[in-house]
C-alpha cells in the first residue's frame, strides 16, 4: 500500500541536488508570473484541500513528473503545501484482498469528514484509480468533485457520484504515425511495443484505430503477446525499413510488472531502428520523438482547472468529458541527424532537444564584448567630433536666427511691441507698430501701455486694473486675446485685437504684444449679421409658403383619389346591372336571335364603358406611383393567340388582314401578363382604328441574352401614318392626332401603354411616316421558367348544384336593389337558400339570429359598410365562422388588400362576371357546379353540319390546335369569336368541352367540310 504524501515531501525516492531544487523553484515562479491572476487563489481558497490518488507505486517517471508539476502549480497558486495530499495506491501489485481492505480503511479514516482532513477536490490518475475510488472509497466522493485524468472515458457505473469529470488519455498515435511516415517514407513495417494489462490494451485499440489509414501501405505488428525478455529480443532483431513505436507497457503477457517510461527507454537503447514514443520524458533518452504528450504542460493545465473548480467554476455539465491535453511535436535533433531524416517534413512548431549549438552560440559572448569595446571607443570619438561641429553650427545659427527674427518682426503685418514689466516701458517695436500708432520708434520706446489705450474700453472696467490683471495672468504662462480701444497719435480711436504672451528670458519679465486693427472687420461682421438675419427671415417666409403649397398639393391629391374612388363606385355600380342582366338574358332559351344580338350590343357597350373607366383609373394609379408589377409564368404563344383572337372580329369586319410573326418563342417566361396583354391590345386597337385597308402585323422575336431572354415586340400597320409633329404628342394623356379626331376613345391608350412598358423595364418607341404606316416597338428582358401553365376551366355557365350540395345558406348584403335583383336571379336557380339585407346593420341583426354558410356583402353601404360588418363578424366568438366575400365597384388594388386584411375570405369586383361569381362561390363553399355551354335551344343535326361547313378554316385549325393541346383558355377565346357568327355551333362545341368529349370533338373538327358527319356529330 502506498503512503500519504503531503506537499512536496517524498514525491520521488532518494535525494535531490541543489540545482534540481533551484530549477523547481524557478519553474514555480515562472508559472506564477505567466498565469498571473488566472491561477492566483483568493484568500478563501488557501485552506482548501486536494487529494491526488495515483494508481501505481513510486518510481514511475511519467507519473512522478505529472505529480510533481501538479503539486508545484497548486502551491504556487496559493494552496498550502500540507493541503495538497498525494497517495500512491500501488494497484498494479496490491492484489491481496486483506491488504486492499486495510488500505481502504486507512484511507477512509484519514480523509473522511470526521477525521478533519476531508478533501475539497479529488484528482485521480489512470482508470484503475478511478475504479477503486468509486468502488472502495465511495464515501469520499459524496458532495466532493472528482477530476479523473487519463481514463477510458466510458460511462460511470450506476450509483456513482455525479460530480465526476473525466479526461481521456490523449496519446496522439495518428499524429505520431503521420510524422513517422513523413520522416521515413520507405518504411515497410511498424512494430508497436504494448503491454497486456487493461490500460495497455486500451492503448492498443487506439493504436489500431489510428493505423487504419496505413494498413495497405505498411505492416503493423504488436508485441503484447510476448513477455519482457521476448520483447527485448524482438526489438534487437528488427530489420531495416522498420519503425518501433514504444507505446505503454506496464505488464507483459506473463503478468510481470514494469514501469512504462523506463522500459520504453530500455527498448530504445536496444533497437537498431528509429524509435517513436508517446511522452516527452523519453525524448532525448534514446527515443527519436513523435507527437507526444507534454506531461508538465498537462499537469499545469489540470492545476488551473482544479483551482477554478475549487473557486466554484464547474468545467462543464456534471459527468461531461473534459477537453484532452494538447500534444506537441518533439524530436531529438541528434537522432534525426543520425537517421538522416528529412526535418523539413515536420510541423513548423516542432520542439527539438539535444540540438548542437552553432559556432556563433558558443563564442557570441566574446565576440559581442570585443565588438562593444570597439563600438564604444568609436562612439566617444564620434561624439567629440560631433560636439565640436555642433558648437560651430550653434553659433552660426544663433547669428542667423537673430537676423531672421529681426526681419520677421520688422516686416510682420501685426504691430509688435515688447514690454518690460520691471521698467514699465516698451523696449522694442517694429515698423507695424509705428504705422498703427502714428508714433516714431523713439517715442514708442519711451511710452507705456496706458499711453496707448483709451480710457473707455469694451469691457467697461478700469483700464489700470484690467492691465494689471492681464499682465499677471500672462506671467503665469497664459496666452491672452483681448480687445482694446487704441488711440493714435492724431487722436483717432481704433478697435484692436491684442495678443499677449510671455517671453522667456532669465532674470527679466518681458511680455510680447501683437496688435491688429479689427475696426473694418468688425464693421463687416455687423453688416454680415444684418444680411444673415434678413436671409433667415426670407428663408422662413419661403418655407412657410412652400409648406402651404405642399399641404395644398397633398389635399388636392387626396381629393383627386377620393373623387376617382367615388366616381369609380358610382359608374361601375350601374354597369354591374347592365352587364350582368345582359349576360343573363342572352342565355335565356326563349330569347330570339335578334334580341340576343341587341343584348350583345348592350353588353359590348357596357364593357367599352368599363374599359374607359379602367383607363382613367390606370392613368391615375400611374401618376400616383401606385402601379406595381404582378409577375408570373406566362405562355407567350397562348397570349399572342388570345390577343389576336380578341382583335380578329374587328379586323374581319373592316376587311383588314391580321398577321402574326414569331421566332424563338420559349415555353414560359416570367412577366406581368395582364399588363403585356393590355399593351398589345391597345397597340393593335390603335392600328386597326387608323387603317382603311392592308394589314396589321404583330411580331415577336426572342433571343437569349445571358441567363435572360430578350423579347422584341413590334406592331406594324399599313395605315395613314403619323406626322412628325405628332410623334411625341401621341403619348400625352387625352391627346389625339388630327387623323384620330373622328374616332372614339379617351386618348389614354398609348399613355398607359408607355407607362406599362416602362414599368416592365422597356421603352415604347414609334416609327412612322405619313402615308406609309407606323411601327410601335418595345423590348423586354425576362426570365425563362420550366413549368407548365395552368389550364383554365372549360367555358360554360353553371346551371345548378347537384342534389347533394344544394341548400347552402347565403346572406346577400347590398343597398342597391338592382344589384340584389341581379344576384338573386343568378343564385336562386343554383339551389342555394338566399336571404337579403339592405345594409350592414340589418345584416348584423340577421347574423346574430341565423347561421349562414356564405355572406356576400357590398363595401359601401349606409349605416354600416361591408368592411365594418366583416370586422364585427370576425370578432364574434362563433364556433364556425361563415365564409365572407366583399363586393365593391372600386377598381383600386388597395381596397382589395384592405378587405382581405380586415378578415374577408375573398374580394369580388363589380361589374360581376357570372363565371367568376360561380367559380368563387364554388371555391368558398367547396361545391362543384354542373355546367352547360349555354341555355340554347337544341339544334338539329343537319343545321349543326351546315354551320360546321361555314366555320372559317382558320378558326377550325385554331380550335383543333387548342383542343389537342387541352388548352381550354385558347378554346374559349376561339369560341367567343365563333359565337358572334355561329352561336349555336359555339354552344354545341362548348357543351362537348364541358363533357370532356375531346376525342369526338377532334375527329369532328378534322373532317373536311361537306363530309359525312353523322357518325361523329354530338347528340
């Protein structure tokens, strides 16, 4: 059993020389100064006790070095030597149960709380010491933190103290192998000397893991199956091209115990190959080196951690693993030279031992001493020569300085006077003083300051008292600037600025005074102050006027916005009834064709009026800077077909050819499709408006421009052209050329188009000559996208809901009777239970007593508007809130966003389109409406065949192309064109699209006109 060691007593067997004691004390002092306050223990920690348990016996060099450095560091940090207690447990030899029991009793008796020597911190070295502490000395760990060094890092047994922090043994096998292979790249075999004990085998497992990257390059052999004698013999017979790694050997295969550090040194002396070690204690003792653990540095690190723990600073969560101690590359310089190793492959921070000093290092003291003597003698000689030259130069500079000073003073713009306080006279003056005072130099040198100053001074105090006080301050070292009234010899009074400063001169009291006439400057400053005050007054007046103008402009802008909003509402509200009822009546089965044609005219007139209103509102948005892009995926091919289809009827009526030219169209691009469509429609409409015959061509040419695509649009006509004087005016609002005066329109189309093109990043330009037509061009840069465009629903009007989906309760809130009538006629046939309210207050009363699935509310109503109703409804604690749609005749996007932010589920803009209304109701109530193409009278098969024969070939091909591509949106556009001439045929084709009869419709369209269609005509 080991014995208790207190302080530094008995750390190693045998005596120590005085040199070792001095070196140890120096190390302790160096540690104290380097760590400073980091390891300095407060007075409260001086009485703390630390118990260090070593797993093995005396004589192990590595353990002894670690223990010695740790104890020195702790005592240097402020702990008393008797409070650092060391116990060597000798667990590798103490196998007798009786002996282990007596050792346990002695340790518990010595360090338990009742004995008075209980430790405040326990530090254990090696895994066996930790196992023994937790198994045999568990009472010592109750409430006491434990730092376990060089352990396996495995989880502790159940029931162990939670205040245990482990630090795994940090042996850098991987770094040592990498450095060894770099030094000796021709190595074929690596032999590892490792023991058979549990701790030795732990090292072996780590070595095996580190050797995995080299297993295909070299052979790795371990000596743990041999006894000590066999290891010695094996090491002596290692062939060339072999490296020996002296790992940890504490017990051989026969159970013989050995001290690892000493045995590693013995193997190094026996080996005829390079030997690499794991600890710094072996380097320089036969071991070449390696990425070793510096035991002293690791001990100092643990001492610093111990002091922090004693001070209450936990190193981490209880039970956590501590960061391993760093390793250092350390090598024996002489052995590197002996083995002819390439030192350049080692890391830059490598530490070398046994390095032979150079010739300069051996004799540098003598060389430096001799050189210092010669340098001193040369310095003295040079100093004498330099001093002589300095004296000569000083005399010359003094004479030059006096002359220079006299010239500077004489020709200075200021009046300079030197006053002697002891004589109470001026003793020097320059020509500037003569000019300022109007006195000669002789008269000035016979005068005093009181002779120059007037009795009345700016401060209003006694002149003699002020002069005495100022001179006293100057003599104390102050530099003064004062203003004085100076009287010239002719009696004229001048306002002057006087600067006084003390002149240093031994035994005399001199003051230098500089006088500057500031009479004119002060007069100019007064004038500038007057100008400044006047300017500030003017600025305030202009600012007030500008503020009034800004306020008036803001008021006018707000009044304009309110006017446009009110006019939009007042104009769009009756249009809701005009367009809605005309659409509903046109779908009636009992309506004659002539009446339907007239209703279509009413509907087109309503849409035209709506277009004019929208143009004015768009222009207002552009001027107010509220217009924003709504970019998304757009199929250019479909968009061009849609625009041309909308213009084709108008072109056909006037006998004008409508052409399309495209090249390099991408599938999809990202841009604002609505604004681009409106620009193209405006340009085509203008072109068709001012042409009598000929053609209008819509051209689009696309080409790649880096990661983007360049779209070049052009609309060209063969019309009458535009005069040079009108080329710029045509883009101004409400401006029409002389040629356009006979045509309808607001004069806003080109203005809006130019603003939209600029918003999309382009510029609309025009080229035209009278009698030769016009070309409008613009270019856009867009991004290409690889997604498919969503298909629009098939054309047709919802007729009714399926029986299982009828009966939804809908509340209609609108103060306009015509709007309620229109929505009532549209919604009642669908199968919903509709109730009406004339304003928000009545709707609120109905919502309090009835439950509704959907609320359709107008925005602007008396008593309570739709937005207020929405906010009230969303604030009610209802289990199920009804869906709510706000309707408004306003065309501003801001109102839509305000409605959605207020709690509305959707926003419906008037005039209301039937398809949009039914689609929105189906979306909100999750209903599926049964659709038909239109309420048309059944047509006879022969009549449909006759109308099919009359179908324009271009319309037939366009419709066939759209159906084959399943492009329902393009189909709807073509059918709208067909419906103007062949309404029954359009209704029949729409019904087939609604029933998804795509193959039959394609076969029907493919047949030539006049062929037998009896097999394929829809029934």
